[in-house]
C-alpha cells in the first residue's frame, strides 16, 4: 500500500515541552478512501527524523488548520525542501493552511488578508489552462468549503516571478469584498497541488484523493523504522481544539497525539 505522510497541526500557537499534534478525522477519511496508508508526522519531529520519514513515503499531505506556528512552519519547509530535491518526482498536496505553507516556502514574503471565513458557496473561476488536476474533472462551487482569513491575491501571484516559475494557477475565488485570490494551483513540472478550500469536507471531491494517489510513484523504501507510530482508530478520537470551531461550522473530531509512540 502506498504511504502518505501527513504533517499534523499543532494544538496551539506556542508549543509546550511535549507538543500535541492534531489530525482531523475528515482528513484521515479523505486519504484512506483513496486507498492510502496515513502516516502521521508529529509537529515536534526533528530534521533528522523528517529524513527517515521521507525515505519511506510515497507522498506528502499538508493538512489545514488555524495555527501558523514557527516549529510547524520549519518542519513543513524541511519536507518541501526534501520533496523538491528528490530523485523521483515526489507528490505533495496542500490544503488550506498547507497550501499557504507551499506559497511561503516558494518565496511569498507574506500572505494577503482575505474575508473568506466559513464560506460554502464561493464564486469560482477555472483558468483556461486547467493543468493536470482539472483536465478531466469538473469543479463545482457549491461543493467547496472555505474558511480562511489569509491567502494570495491573483495580482500578487502574477507579480511573483519565482511562483510563476514553479506553479500555474488553476482556479480563483472571490472573498466577500470581491477580492480575487488563488484557490487552486499545481506545479509546472513537479506533482505538487495546492487548494485553498477543503476537499475533505465533501464526498463530492473524493476524486481529488484518487487523483493524488495516481500521482504517486512506488519507490524502494528505507529499512529504517519510523521514528513514531500511532494507532488511528475511532477509539483514539478526541475533540479538536476549540479555536477550530471558528474555521468549521461542524468541526470534526481529531486524532490527538504527541511525539511519542502509543
């Protein structure tokens, strides 16, 4: 079975000595429905441990969440560095906050403020070049769930040369004030995909998980054991952090763990 590493979200903006990590059940379901083995990567993972994880994975998923915490950002950048230099094309998917991490890694100095919290029926415009992701699949606005206060305007994307050399814009949306921003993009040459909405919130977008799986390339894995292993069953689900209620009308339950094996 193909393994996808999921960079989990911190439980707060300031990490404690044993930082908790959160993986929503919705993200887990979206990936496992596509037949992928989910490997949670705790936010406290070191650079050396990140390399051990990376050598055993066939893809990376950067989940959404409310916190832009420095340790989490450094870990996301570490994995994106490894993926960009891999011998085999290494697929990466970023959802919402994960998508924003891809933008920041690519050289965006800062994200733009947007008014797009708790939107379920946003306007959406597909670009003429629909790339690989939307080449054979439609995308209907009423299937989208958005909840974010930051993003990247289309104007800023088009003015950033490094971004344009790495990604193509696939779709844009408008916030409540009419500001047009990037809502989907993909790598020009790398199998990297980023969406500002939440495909895990609707079964209508399960095809995106299937697409991501097909992008993966089985490669020999390392004989090293994973730094941490976790049980992911319904018995291990707990409430997500209260602040997540600001980002989802009906917040999912979460797998909650620290950087230690169960």
